[in-house]
């Protein structure tokens, strides 16, 4: 008790942050109970009547269930397979550059799109991919092809989504790996050079193992956020014409919940999403631990 | 080492040291050179892929919309016009949005950075009772989240809908940033310094404000920039929490003009097709200009921020 009273000033410093997470993180968690209730504004979180798993059953049986969950997994997995390794490859290549100036220049250019807002990136996609006047379609027509209505076609949604993600974020993610590469002891490289190792061999046997802990941690974090990332972009990219591939769990929650005011139903779907995420995270963290890699805890 | 990396110097051959070079060096040197060429080529292509779309938008924004439409604009603008920019600067929605964004950015950054710095410092103190439990409380929120709907209901119940606070507060404290700040304090503020200060009678407040903060300038810069960029670019909280369009931040205004208008106009072909097409082209021109104007402030600031972000990545990588 005496220790606590002596540290009261530290608690004062921490108080705003604590109040913040209690109000904006834990209060909504408490409110998650509406997923099992028929929420009505008059009774609030606590007093609305319980309905058990009704909303979950309704979601699982709804005709959108397969489509929405499928779309979510498609985007998530595609994003992970394509967008996760590219920054690592870029970092390994940039790290091997001999000219410091070219190195710096490459870094700055590659990560500059990260500062463009998602709204503007999607805006860029709409103008550049426009079927009437877009750059890409002009090029296609120049080559004698037929213009493609990219933003209004369901087949193109996934490729465009993933490519634009790489375009925007790969350079920024690269920096973390570059930092990890810079921390590798140069003596290892010198020793390998003396032994006659080529650049590729040094990348494989020194650089890659050296950044593996960082790779694993970022991979686990990416898995933990697998179903959350990019929701804003998916929402922005949605048009009535591509809805069959662009409607993911989170955008569905937004439409059903906030636009149609089905609070309980969409809270249930949101909870489904969070639990799925948590499960994935736990599974992959366990795998990483078994494989003796770095883990989150 | 310069002996092996500089093949053009012939005098190396006569030096006795060269005899100790491993036999495979010569062959691998060609392998390495091929690798260098390949790596440089890949990186140059990536740079082009990043830069060209942006460059195209800049030249398209000052070109005659008909030339863009006909695919005549590739490397240089054609039929230079400033009409796109004139239209934007005449649009009150843009100015209003810009004003709101500045307010939200300043306010949001001030709230977030001060909360994070104070909280992270307290959590970095190993002698703080209950530190582990409190930290766990924060970390849990990284992995489990109440979801969009309940967050919306909480904000509504607090009576914050349609107020500045709905944009500033709900996303104020990112736990990831808190962890970065905490590990920065743990690594840069020596315990001995605090003990010495306490000997001299400094309280925790005094120590934090007069010694820790001045020693943490790189961290403070990083935190300010992260939050400025995030607030400047955010639109989603505004989308769900604001109904009154006079409070919309710039990004939401941009979304309505850049993205929404495109969707609605694709279906409405009717009336005078000629003039409709002309209006369409002017609208496209305005979009190019709008993309330039809205991205320019951060792009100009980028070189100044670069140093701090790279440093930030190092701090983050330590964790």
C-alpha cells in the first residue's frame, strides 16, 4: 500500500490512457453481449432481452454467409501470400545496394505511397482504371485490346485490391526489415566473404536467419489481423457491380449494422469475425512456438 | 576488402596478398555482378511502378481533358490548363473540409501524443506497482475488440455523435504506439539518472517533465508525425460518427467527390450526350487536380519526416 501511495504520480500519468481503454475498448467489449440479445435503445446494453445464439444462427443460415466469409478469406489469404513476402524481398535487395545514395533514394520513393490516404489511393484507382479515360485502358486500347471496366467487375476486385496494397504499403513495411538487417553483425558477412560466399549465399545463410525473428513476429501479427486489415479500402472500392466479391465480413457488418440499424445481428457477425481472428492468432502463435521461433508471448 | 571489390585495379595482381584470396572469388564475382545488375533492375522497375502513376496524375491534372481522354498524355502534359485547380479552389466543400481536417489533426495529435507519452512512461517504470497487470490490460485490446457496432453505440451513448470528439477520441491511443514509446523509455532513460534525481528531491512529475521529455525528442517527433499522418488521412470515424456535412474532414469530402460521384454517374446517361460527355471530362480533370492537392502537403513534408520514421522503425524493431 505504501509503495502504491509513493507511486501516485505515476498513476496520474497513466490515468488518461487507462480511462481511454476502459471507455473505448472495454465498454464496447462489455457491450458485445448485445450479440446475444435483442438490443433496443431504450433498455440499453444491460436490460435488453436475451435471445441466445439466434443472431449467429441467422447469419450462418443466411444466403450471404458463404459468400461473405469466402470473400473475406480470399482477400486475407491472397493478401498474405502476395503482400507479406514482397517487403522482405525488397529489403534484402535494397540492403545489398552498394551506393548509399541510391539506397536512400530507393527507400524514400518506395515508401512514399504510404503517406497517401486510402481515400486518395482508391480515388487514383478509379481515375487510372476508368474505362473511358483511364491510363491503363488507354494503354490496352493502344495495344489493340478492349477496354476493361476494372472497378465495376467482380473478377478484377481481388487482383486490384492486392496489387494496390503492395503498391501502397510494401515500401513502408520494408523499413522494419531493413532495420533488422542493419542490426546483423557485419563480421558475419566479412567472415563469409573470406570463405568465398556469394551474395546470394550470404542472403540465404546470414541475412534471412538474421531477420527471421522479426519476420515471425510480423507474420503472427499479420495473422492476428488477417480478417481486419484493409476493411476501409474494401469499403471504398465497393461498387454495386463488384459487390459479389467485395462484400467482406466487416463491410457486411457496416451495411447491416449502421445503415440498416440491425445492431444485435451485426454485432453478432462482428463477434464471429473477432473470434475467428483470435483463434487464428492462437493457432499460429502455438505453431511458431513449437517451431522454436520467436513468439508474441 | 577493397581488393576483392575493385577488379579494375590491375596492381592488385602483383601484390603478394592476392595469393591468399580464396580460389572461388573470381567466379563468384561474376555471380555477384549478375546479382547486382538483377537487384538494381528489380528496384528500378519498382521505383518506376510507384512513381509513374503519380507522375501521370500530375501531368493529367494540368492537361486538356480531351487529350487525356484520347490517350495522348503519356510523358508530358498536353494543352496545359489550370481549370481543374480553379474549380477545386472555388469549391467551398474543399476549404471547409480542409479547415476541419486541420482542427481534427491538431487536436487529435495533441490528445494522442500526450496520453501515450505519459502512459508509456508510467508503464516503463519497473518500480511501478501493478505494472504487469496494467500492461496486460492494454495488450488484450490489441487482440480482442468489441467491434464496430458496440463502439458506435458507446460513442452515441456518450452523446458524442456529430461532435469533434467523435473524430478525435475513439481512436486516440494505439496500443502499438504505446508499446514503442514504452520500450524507448526503457532503453534510453537510465535508472541511475532517476535515482540521482530523486536523491536531489525531484518528484516523478518533475523528473518526467524536466528530464525524460527533453531526452526523448526523437520519440516525441516520431509520435507527432505518426499521428499527424494518421489523422490527416483518416475518414472512417468521420463516416460513421458524423452526419452533419459541415463537419466533414477533407478525406470524407474527397471520398464523396472522387469515388461516390464516379459510381453514380456511370448509370446516368441521358439527355444531351455531347454536353454530358464534356462535363464528364471536366469532372475527371477536377479529380486529377484534387488528388494532387490533397496529397501534396504530406508529400512535401515527407523529406523532413523521413529521418524520424526510419529512426522510429529502429525503435520498433528493438521491441
